C-alpha cells in the first residue's frame, strides 16, 4: 500500500511540475531555517566533542568581593588550589589560566614567520573533565605538571600546519613564543564554539611566570585569573558548599581593613546557564529550563506556521484544479478516506523531498556560512578570527535527524490536511460539475 501511494505521488509530481517545484522550495526554506536554528542550539547545549560531560559540569569563573556582586574577578590561585579544589561534591576540578592572558605564537625555523595560536594553560584534571581524543601520544602527566616542565599537547590542525603530519611528533620540540616545548601528544581539535574546552595548544599552567601570584589590576583590588570547571552530579549541593566555604573564610579573624571577603552566592553556572549566558535572543527572566524551552518552541512554531499557511493556500488552489478528478473517482466507488490518504501521501512525499533539500541546505549554511551564523543566531563568543570547526557529530546527530523528520511530518499535516479534507468531502455532483 505504501509503495503504491509512493508511486502515485511520483506520478503526480511529474504531472504537476510547477506546483511540485513551488511546494518543495517552500518546504525546503522552512526546514532549512528551523534546522539551522536547531543545529546552532544543539551545538550550544548538547553533549558534543570534547564536552561529553556537559550535563555534569558546573563552571565557576568569578568570585565577588562585595555582597552586591558588582566587584569581582577571576578565581585567585590560592583560593582555587586550596579549599575550592577539595570540595566534596565534585569528582574532578579542572582549572585553567585565562587564555587571553597568554598570547601564543608558533615560531618557524626561518626566524621570521610565525603562526598565531590559541594557548590554554591547564591542570591535569582538565583532561578528565574534557576527554580529548589523542591521535598520538598523550596529555602531559601530573609529574610534568608539578615540575613545571615545558611540555605541550597540540591539536591535529596545528600539527598538520606546522609539521605536515599528526604522527611521530611525540618527543619533538615546538617553539612557542620563542621557547621550546616538548610535544607529549596530538589531540583531535574541538570547536571554538565551546569556549571552556577549546584550545589549539594545552600547556601546564605551572610554566606561566608568577602563575601562583595574585594580580593587582587597579592598585586597589586583588584579582585572580583562573576558571574552575567542576565535574559534579549535584550542582545545587556544590553551590551550597561554595557558599559555606565563603562563610568560613569571611568569619576568620584578620585585619579588617585589608581582609578580603568572598561571595559565591548563585555564581556557580551549570552548562545550561553557560550556554545561554548573554544570549540576546533569550533574555532570561528566570532560571528555569522550561522557560527557555517554551521560548524555543514559540520561535519554531512561528517558523513553521508562516510557510504552512502559504503552502496551505497553494494546496487549496491545487485541490480546486483536481475537483473533477476527485468527483470521477468518487463516482467509481473511491471513499473519501482513501482519497484523503492518497492526497496526504502525495504531499508527504513532496514534503520529504523538500525536507531533504532543506536539511542539506542547512548543513551547507552551517559549514560555509562563516562565524556570523553562530554569532548572530546563538550569540556565541568565538575566540580568534579563524572559522570554527564543525565536527560531523554536530551535524549528523540523531537528535537533528529526528527533529528534521518531525518537522516534515508537522509541516505536511499543517499545510495539507484541511485543504484535502475540504476537497474530498464535497458531494460528487458538485465536484463533477466543476469541470
């Protein structure tokens, strides 16, 4: 039965080429726009390489020195490596020195040319929170980290640019800011869209000069330069633990004039908060995931309803042209439900063709549209000027396929059900006399 409907649909497409072309083009435009929207926010929130632990990560990138949260900084080293790295409600605590403070240039042997790279100084727990795939070699060890050894893990793209290969590089040197670093391994590069995990070169933060010292930025405020990412199953309990740490620190005796006070209240951010932070499309009026889901659904409904109404008008006109055919078929015993089923199948085939074209168009827009797609739609903050790398798993994710297929079904029902129902429900005499 399905095969019969499919063959009839193909025959109808060949007989009504103008209608079919307009229908497929309209469907493709609707599917492409909604799929681009879905892919952007899938990348922003779903567990993608190397952030497979997104649902278990919580980020602390600021400590405040007043209860109003108007004066703050990154996390100071002594605070980060002291009580914050020993919290009970985290399985691992990744820590990195703010990359913008470490400009990176790879120096070539000619002594003249160099290559700008994104360098991230991290601790060893970083690779537990973000499980990078190493093509060759490994991440630096705890002993290398503790000893402040000048070692580096480099990305496959940097390896190809500098050495022309990703194999056999372990133990070789790479000149970074005119200082030699020994390569420990080559990892598959992530994407610039994941700000916490992206870097082209990872080095131990213990090689940074004065890494353990606080930074006096204004001669009045002592600030830090570290970000912590906790691997936790209970972010609420972790937030409470951070608040208790702040309470204990603030209650310790000391010189009140020079004593620092810390406030962590509601500063811990889960992946959802980090993903939508600063997103102008979703100005958050509460912290619930349900509120953002409702807004996403509202946008998707708008993106679907408008093309569905246009397609519905086109289909209604097409049904008027087929009234004679419908009347003849009904006079030979065809039931209304059978004809309705065939019409819906014809439109579903057209919708699927449009959906496939729209899905491919969405992939092309994402891959070749440039960084502006992510900046304008998702408000991503992209480090560096190079185009972002899109991993295949971001485009070919089962969720994206299911989403696109569901869009095809919804668009088909919205646009074709009512015109088809009205056409087949009219009396035989009226439909035959229309011709």
